[in-house]
């Protein structure tokens, strides 16, 4: 019977590359993938995952369910999780749920069938069926960026302090002398992350006795295009605000384009701040002031929590809250400058 070593020798690649092709755990070029697949077919190689997993009692695999692969924040955090997990020779399976509850349940079932050693679940909505499915399993799982009321021994919650970060962003604009501050949200009230950031914005405005103008609260959906559309709407207001707090960096980048098309200079005519600190935010023109989620720290807490639960170690806290950090760049200025 052919082994993975036989396949690697036949294809002229390493055993690790053969494994990545079989498991779809890392990018492999089409040319190399086709060589490996041809060798597998010629040698009739059939890996027995179930037998191997049962024999070892572990699959060395973590499943990560994210709501949107087009949102750069989630691809960056998934990359961080993979980097941290790979230090212990774990592979990572990425599943894109597209914020569809049925797809979240589907992927949870798929990952359970593959007998992964842990599941990382990013969900911006409350999905009762998915929560019950995870709670009823014996697989350790981490819920990210939302509360989870069902206390179970196989669950840990890891989240950024969204409200604290939003308050920090709004307070910074206020410290620059801005009073007319608009915000671009990430969706309706069912969108948990957006609601927490909205609460932070409102609390900071109230604390400084500034009016909360309904017209200034414009709904987006965390995408570039929604930021562009919301930005156009705000910039064409008769009583135009002097600053915008975008609930993520992607929408802020959309605002930058809208401002250019309206011949509005940022930060001279309008101050703009985002949230997430995705990589491209540092390279926009001007570089975007933002609230950073500490992606490396989040990933480290996620992976260490899964490993601890797998080893039946004592969990000191099942709710880990990580502070957001303020990153000052060039997209904001004082109102009197």
C-alpha cells in the first residue's frame, strides 16, 4: 500500500506539501497540486484520516468559522490564528459563513464530522441553533466578539472591548474640538459588534453634553461600498459634520474615496477615524487614524484556550476581554487648526 512518502517522491515534493494538498490547509500552486493529485491517482494512495485520528485521539486541526472572507479584518485574524496554531504543528481549516445562520450550522457539523480538536466561532449575530450545537458537543470551542450565556466546560469567550474602543475614538475627535460628529454603523441592531460600537459613540457624546443627531447616524454594513455610499450621504448634508467615526476601516476607506470625489480634503475639511487597524489602513492617503484590535493577542488567547480545554486544564476565566488600542495617524486634525 502506498504511503504519503511514496506520493511525495513520485511528485517530487515534500510530504508536508502532499499533506497540504490533501487537507487544503495551505496554498499550493496549481502546477504542484496537479503533480501531487496525479501521483495520488497513479499510486492509488488513500489516506485514512479517521483511523489516524482515532488512533492518536486528536486530529491536530482547528476549525475557524468567520462571517466574511471579504472583510480584511477576518482574513487577518484567521492568519494570526494559523500562525499561532502552527507553532504547535496544528493546521487550520477556514470556513466562510457569509453571516448566514444555516451556513454556520452547516460548517459546525462538517467540522465535528472531521473530528477537529477545537472550533473558533466568529458570528456577528445570535444563532441559537449553532450555539446549542456547540454546547451539546464535547469539542472545545471559542466564541469570539459576542457574549455567550450558556456556561459550558468546553467554551471560552474572547472579545475586544468594542464599547471602550468606540468611546476612545469619539473622545479623541471631541478632544480636537469636533462637536458635529457623524458615525457609520455596521448594520441594524441585530449586528452585535455594531451595536457595541454605537453604544460607545453615544456614551461619549452624552458624557460631553453633545447632541446626538439621528441624521448623523448612517447605517453601513462593514463593506467598502457601504462606506462609500454612507460617506456620500453625509458629505452632501446641508449641515455637514466636521468629523466621521466609521465603525470599521473598510468603510472609512470608502469614505476617503467619496471625499476625493466631492473635492473634500481629509483631514483639512473633514476628520475621519476608523476601527480595526487592518494593514491597508496604514497605507491609505492620508494614513488612517484608527482603533486597533490586537489581533495577535486575540489569536494567542483563542489558541491557548483551546489547548487548555483539550488538556482538561483549569480555566481561570471563561470570558477574556482585550482592550482596544488607539492608533494616531494623519486623517484627523483639530477643528481650529
